[in-house]
C-alpha cells in the first residue's frame, strides 16, 4: 500500500535554485533521476528509507540529493521538509 508523499514548497524552492542553472546538463538529469528515486522510496516504505532522527524525522541521501522528511504512521503520510543539492566532490 502506498503512502501519501507531500513535498513542501520550501524544499522544492531549495532544489529549484540549484537545478535551474544546471538545466540541460548531465547534472540536471542526475537531479531529476534522484527525485524520482526519492519519490518511489518514500511512497513505498518511508520507514525503511534513509536514517532515523529524533521524533518522526528521517534523512535520506540519494546522490546528488539529501532529503529530510517526517513520517506520520497513523496518517500514512510523508512530508519532505528540506532538500539539498549535494553534488559529488571533485577529485
């Protein structure tokens, strides 16, 4: 059974600030692919995705993204509260 996934405007705005300058590059495709993986993971079983934090909070790294989210079991709802573009380090 799927969970309801809600991306708050703040995390989407955070990603957009990094994504727009990358438009049309391989990095933009990496962001798009990572967002699709995050969506799938959080809609299927968010309690197994990422690492637990205090309370309902969890942290998920799907390169090149880092996503913070909260899981509400009784409502079967996941809320993405923060998202960062974390590109691989050069070297």
